[in-house]
């Protein structure tokens, strides 16, 4: 089985597991000493399911997961998993969360999927082969004017980001058509890929966690850059990034935030 077909099969199976466990009583915990950094027992169950399947079929490949204690972040053949991106939404019954799986070859996303089992929206990509929503091709918006753009802003939880986040939101209220925060990094990036919004801004983002969404965005014609306008690297180290439909919108955002 090729990796793309494997991913589609397993992300749907993981979605069925998630939906079943969601109906049961699950435990919500916090990571470290941050009460706003949420993980649930369902995250752990879905993570263990996916890791087990990958090790069974591709035993030689390395696996990075947000929920693994010993994180492998670099390998020639690397899987990047986030069992529930948007755990806070999930824990509160807000249906905006997803399961993310990507395969990277030498640090480059080759194939992957982002799946919301509540809405049954499955975003996927193959490098050089396009980006898809439930099997149908998707492309980014062609909007080039920030004044007509819908921009999502995720300032981040850290205190050092509060002033920046507040001022950035004020700037977006003045310069963009609409702004908001849906609190699901992978799905929000896929929304850029599908042309539903023009941009996402992240005060801090571990890009490796949502490697699948970034692969989808790039295949759909979008870009993801840092504050200097440079293409971001995929890493577990949090960084500030702008994911957009084009460099035109990215540069317009960089001038005001």
C-alpha cells in the first residue's frame, strides 16, 4: 500500500475511534503547568492507534507526535502526527478540530491528510499531485487586496505575545474585511487552501505538528512565511508565521503586524 492510500484509510479509522470515544466519558488534562494547554484521554488513544498502525506497516520510518514523550523531529523518512489539533475545542464540544497525519521525506511534506470527523471533511495532498477536499481539487483564493480579505489571528497564550496580539487585532480590524479566531490551526490552514479565508497569522506555532496542513496549503497554491517573508521550516520549535493565499497578502500583513 502506498503512503497516501494508507493515510486516507487510517485517518478515517482514527476518526471513527475518536467519535466513539467522544460519546463516552473522557478525561481532560493539562500539559506541564499551563492550564490552557489541553490534552484529553482521546488524544492519547488516537495517538496510540495511529502510531501502532504506522509501526506495523512502515516499521523502518521514524514518528514525530505532539503527544509522544520522546520526540523525533528529524529523519530521512518521518511521520508527523497530531492526534487532535484543536484539543481545547474538542474538550468543550466545539466541532472544529482535526486529526493530522503527514509523511515527510528529508524534511519535505510528501503526502498527508487533515480530517474533521464531525463534518466529514477530509483534506489531503500529494506533493506535485495537488490538494483535495473529499477527493475534489481545491485552490487558494485569488483575492489580492487585504481590505477584501478574511484573516484569522491566533496570538498565542504566552504573556509576551499579549501586547503584540492586541495591536495586531486592532490593525486587522482597520485593514482587513473580516478577522476572527477559530482555534484549530490545521483546519484553519486548510481553510486558506480551500479559499474560505485568505490568511492565518500565528503568534506561535509548532509547524511540524500541522505538517499535513502545510503540505495541503502549498499544493493548493498558498504560502507560509515568517516575519521576514521567508518560507518557514518545519520544526517543533514554536515560531511566528503567516499562512496565506499569496505573497501579496503576506507582504500586506507583514507591514501592519
